[in-house]
């Protein structure tokens, strides 16, 4: 069905001749059309969600809007074109029994409505819920149904998704299945048209700009939209097709006296600053306070600031008690402000109305990071993020991590628990063809561990690598899905699983002080197929490379803690090895690889350095075992006897320089000089040749 204004709304709401209404706050008819209006896409909501309702025969039709997509603007335009009565519930009194029927009487439109000469559009159901009880909403909807039973035109009720869901359920309880149409996000063409129109309006209304709209403005809008769409692809069009975002884009372009300067910068840069767009929306919302009548007008500059908005939004989303940055004010001004603020917050662009959730994953990620940064909300935020399980927020990592990875050597995670959350978020955000790996490296006697996140993409000139630090205190909890993770930290406690299952997507390698399996089942899956330059599977060249890409290795200094006896499944193409005291017992018997012959005690420290040096090497896309120089040369590997072991590996041809950033490891040569594969070194094995190698290394000057 055609849900355009011409095809759907005009036939149902009127002929474009508005009646003259008696004056009543929130009630109007007709009005002027909106200059530059861009019609949003409207679709019929899913029948599986709202039931099978025949819209052609419907007497009450609900209009759902996911966030601030412009439903009020749409309602105004429709009523201006159809002559229908617009009831703005944000400006009326509280809804309840006889609200519609009594209101139509008072404005003098009751008879015209009942005769089918006049349509009615009711907007702002979210705002109405702030001013009434649940009983008031039920009575209001009963009155609407009674009015709709006459020979009238359909009655439309508009609100955000959460309030419309509530209204639909109440109507269903009354025996009426209401069809629901949804105002969707703007598509590419409409989004560009809306942003362009907003920019023209800003330039026209703001006399300080003093410049016309040019072709450079047109180009800048297109480039910003294109780059934003790419940066937020994981949220589909919920962000870049969202009206407040498009207004923010227009504001960014308008800020340039010479838009060609912005065009030049956008053509040079790979990405766009999503954070700036988000914070521009907060700045725009701040100006709502200008409409308030306060005894102290100077308060306006200190109320509903971006910081206050964020605090209130975090409190609503995560249930945390945050201190609000409010100035001192009189009781009268406080009452005025709080009354209006509750309405503003309910319709905030970051929220999907009374549904109590973010209108976009981008806003959700931004607010989650703000919650993690505050001591009062960090715990509830981490608990909420941990419950997301296999559906992590893709944009948490965007706002948590620094923009410049290469220049962020001093970056520090807020908490150990954040590392798996951020890694999972980044994995969810990148294209399926990209690969994100996580490495955590530490020793028992240090308060911090090193974190390295590597993002590989064919679209990058070189891999993006973030080297960071985090306190080693606390639990490193990975949840139910773990992929491309390497942990070698003797002082950490690591938890796998979400209470139900734990799925390891190889390669996964974890060696820690203690392992906790919080799951009734453990599954090991093979990695996604990766191809070498010559077409062979990555890792076919040698045992070590193949092992690194297909195996999950779990090791602990103490016996693993489990919730009973887990069911273990190792899928074809994958392998599992475990090593801890008691790992030869059921159900781990088939996977236990505890050392058969550990090195003599006098060589234990040097053997530990050997293991620290050779194990982090990973297969690159060409099958070479490579590692960043600064990682191999880190003091954790070179302290004690580590420098001598490292130098001896270079002299023996086991490690060599690959390029200006990487070392490479020759696994065949490693076996020749130590008698061991990397797999056996991981398990702590040694042979006579191993001892000879270590003795020679320790004898170096």
C-alpha cells in the first residue's frame, strides 16, 4: 500500500478545508504548510508484533515513531494539507475520560467530526503519559474508541514506539486490534534533502553567517553523510537517517565561512567525527530552556546543559543515582524547570520515548561510556552491558577508545572488566571481512597488564594497533562468545561463559592464574576461512601456524572452577588443549596436554622468558608468523634472562626482522635449535636440546 500523504493520509483525514475552532490550548486545525518539508517514509508495522489488523477498515490507527524522527513535524504538515484537527497533547491538559469527545464539543467541531466532514490527528502521546495515570490513559482510549464507532473518519494517535505499544495493548484489551504505521528513518536521498534544507534555513535565519548556500555546501553535506553512513554502518540507517543527526550535519557545514575548506578536509580524511555530531545534538537540546519563564532569567545559561542531559539520561538508562550539576534556584523556578524538563527528557533525541531505551545504538554507546566514566554508575553500566551477551553495542568501542590509536601509548582502560566489553563491541562494529584480535600480557608481580588490540582490514594501508594498559585487579570476564583472544598473564583470574554456554572461536589462547568456566557447555569452533596470497589456507605451511589458527588453548596455575561437569564439543576443523592441575580427569581427559618433562629448576626462569618471547607470534595473512617489534622487545620478555634468550634466538635464526614494524619467527628453525614446537613450549615440555639452548643463552656475555 502507498503510505504517502497523497495516497494514504489525504483520503482518510479530509479535503484540505480547515474549520474555524474555538480557542483552546493544544487544539488547532489546518495551518500553514512547512517550507522545505521532506516527507519521511511510512510503513506498516510488522503483523507479528501488532496482530493482523485490516487498515482499510480501521477506525483508530496508531502512528509509531522510533525516537525523534520528526513525527510532530509530520503531523503538522498532514493537518495543514488535509484541514484535520491537530490535538497536541504536549500543550493540552491531562488526558482522561471524555477528553476527545468533550474537547471536540468545546472547540465546536463535534458535529463536523461525527458527520465525517473532519479528521482528527492526536500527537504527543509520550508527553501525555507524563501528565496522567495509567487509569487516565485507559479512560482516554475508551473515549477514542467510542468516538470512532460513529460514522466518522479514522482517528490517528501518534507517539514514540514505547507509548504506542502501551496504547495498542490497552485497545486490544478493549477488543480492538489497531493497525500501526511507523514513521521510518530517512533513506539516502531524503536524508540529503533534509540536511540540505536545514542548512539553507540556518544560513537564512542566522544573520551572522552572511553567506548564501553554494554548491560547496551541497558537496559538503553529501560527503558528511557518506562518511557518517560508513562509520555507523552497524546501526544501518537509524543514525544517519535520523532527523536530529541531519540537523547536526547542517550545523557543522554552516559553521564554515568557506565550505570548500570543509570539502577539502573531508576528501583527505578517512573518517568523520561521530562524537562531534552526537555532542552537537546535546548542544542543540540545551536551547529548549530559553522558552522558560523564570524569576531569575540568568539561570537559563546553567540549566539543561549537555552535562546535565547526559547525567539524567544515564540515570534513566542504567538506574544509577547521579549527582546533577544544578545551580541554586528558588522553589518556584525549580518547579517550573522540573515540570518542563521531564517532558524534554521524555522526548530527548537519544531516547526511544517511554520505551526507556536508546533511539540508536550510537547514542547507546555514547551514554554507556559516559556511565562507565562515573563512579556512581560504572557498576550498573557494566552489569547492563554484560547482559547484552551475543549482541554487544557496536559503538561502545568508538567512544571508549582514543581516535588516534597509534599515538595513544599512554591510554589506560578504566577497569579490567571493560577490556572484553570493548573488544566485543569492536568485533560487532567492523565488517565481516575484517579481523580484530585482543592480546593481554602480564606477570604476577605487577599491578598492571598490557593490552593490545589489532584491527586488520584490506582497506587499511597498515593494521591499526592500540597498545594500552589496565589494572590487573578484578576479574577478566569474557562472557559467552570469545574470538581471537590471547591472554598470557600469570596474575589474572579469567572467567569464560555467560552462565549457560561458552563458545570459543579459534584462535583462543588463555594462560592465567585461575580459570572459571561459568557455563554448562564449552564449544570450540574453527576460525573463519582465511586465505594466503597463493590461495592456500593460512597456516598450512607449518604445524605452529596451523595450530595458532585452529586451536583453543586453556591453561591455569590452579584447577579450573566450573559449574558442575560441562559438556564439551569440539567442532570439525578445531582443536582444544587444556593444562592445569587435575586436567587429566573427566571431562578434560581427551584434551589434557600437561607437560611430560618440565625443564630443570635452574632453567625455569629462562624457559619462562623463551615461552614469553615465542608464543605471541601470530600468522599474518600471508602465513608468516609475525609480531610487533615493540611487543617482543618489551621489558616483560627481556627482563632477567630474557634479553640473553632473545639475542640467542636472533643469532640462531629463529627470529629475524620482517620490516620496520615487525619481527618474524621461523617455526622450523625453532624446532631445530630447541627440539620443541611452539605447542610443546606452551605446555611446558623440554628435551635435552632445549636445555642445551638455554644453557648457551645464559652463557652469553
